[in-house]
C-alpha cells in the first residue's frame, strides 16, 4: 500500500513539474516546404495553398490560436501587373485577380503589448521574371528563400510558448513577398490586432546559409535599445548591422507604419532565385543558433514595455529604376562601395566584363559608397544610356563602359 501511495505521490510531483519543452523540427519543416510537390509555392497557386495549410497545422501543433480573418488565414486579392508565368496554374478569380494567403497565429499572454514575428513562405514557382536561372524550366524550391525563415519562425513559436509572458506574440507567415511585399503590406493596412500596441517586429528572410559566422541584422537604428541588446547576447556571430528600417523584405511594411523592426539575414549566394536553392544546401545547425539568438533578444526585451520607435535616414529614399545593371549585390558587405555577389547572363554588367567580387565604387558621375548611394546612382539612367562604371578588383581600379 505504501508503494502505491508513493507511486501516486511521485506521479503527481512529476506532473506538477512538467514544463513545455521546445521542439526542434527545423529540418522537417524545411523539407516539407521546399519539396517539389509544392512546385515552388508561388503566390496564388495550389502549391502555396498546401504550404499555408501545413503552416496552419504546425501553428495548431505548437499551440497557437487563430488570429486571421478566417481562422488562421487572412486572404487578400490583387491584380498582377504582368503575367510572365502563363503555364503556371493560378487560382484566378473571375475578375482576373489572384488570391494570396497570410497565415496568422497568436500566443495570448493577456499582456498590454504584442511582438510580431514574421517570415514569408511564398517563392517563385517555376521561375519567371524573378528567376536568375537561364536553363530549362524548373521548380524553384526556395529552401533558403524562404523555407528557412518559416522553419525558424515555427521554432521560435515553440520556444516562446509559456515563456516571456510580459508580451503577446503574433506569428505571421506572409504570402506575396516575392511579388512586392504584398502580404505584409496588406496586413499592416488590415491588421487583426491593435497595431498601436505592437512593441516591435522581427522578420527572418533567408537565414539558412550561415557561413563564417556572418549574420546581417537590418533595422538596428529603428529603436534606441536594439544595438546594445544585439551586442549583449552575441557570442557566435560577426554581426553586420544596418540601421535602416527599409529593405527588400517584409519588415519594411511595418517600419513604414512606425513600428521598430529587426530583420535577420545570412546573405546572398550563387543559388539565389535558382532551382539549386534546395534543402541540402542549408546550414541547419546555424539556423538553430540564430533561433536561440533571437529568442535571447526577445527574452531581454521582455520587461521593456513598448519600445520607442526611431526613424532612420534612408526612409525617404524612394528610389525608382528604369534600368538594371544585372548584378546580385552582396548585402553582407560592410566595406566602402557595392560588392557584386553574382552577375546575370545577357545583362549590361556581364557585357561590360564585371565579375563576382568586383566592388562598384563609381557609376557615371556619382561615387558609390554603399547600397543606397549605388541605387541613387543607378536611378538617373534610362534604357539605351551609356556610362562608365569603376570597380575595385583585387586592389586595383578597373573602368568599363556600360550600356543599359
């Protein structure tokens, strides 16, 4: 009898001390989202809907509650400017519009403020205008771009369940990012929570290729507390910090709504927007380390209330281009100029002899000191114009004529 009572006591004691143990399904999540069966998850296609359903089910599995407009889903419609993917089967409406689908889950800690954590899950399908592939038609699985971001988002959701309860947490998987930040823009204009109570937003886009410990973080100037917080928990990375809240991913939509943002990114690579961006190329251990780093940052900010927002210098730089150079910029480069990480075929740069690794330091009459000055220099040209580009190559200056 004593043994039975002791066993019952032990069972109750163990039950009372049971804590939520964060899962680690990063590799499994990437494997599903970057599978050929989803055909590249292009916005408005059946493959994207399958991805949305998977993310919804994972949100449920982690223990999130629905916070979309239809359960976990928030649908939005848009009319594409062009349709370069005629062979792709879009879920088209009668009026010619296409429907995208955000997936939105919530941890309600009954707190005053909410932290938004986001990543886009759409990609390029079979390619099209955004593709840098020049071979036969092929599925662009987007393992790094951006199955990696969704996998880390799901990992963070598991970590935050029952933790850091001074904030609520809203997790958003965005659609339409590759077509122009459509899903995040729609959410900001049609929020499912009070955005005035949002403390800050974290975005992850291409976090699967950690190399040489280099991690870029954008938006570090959008709140006065960010830089010190990032530094306090950095034991693993060579941080490349960019103050601007404006960049080529979904955090921009939130920054433009006066919300502090941090965007995490492990850098460009030769598989960017190509079919070769596949599961076997990712650094899964690196993704775990990044997830832990972001969790530690969130933990540090748990007691800070609603963070102060600060505008950054480049917010007014609404640069429009009539032409392109045909290069992939190295967004991890923190030196002077704009380093080329790849050159597209049949574009002005390759015809002028530019190579991967070249650092553009002058374009036309304008000096190039960083990405923003490069974009401003490029914006003055139109199709047919000729100019001189100056690059630094292996320590030497090389000039070439460019025709757009």
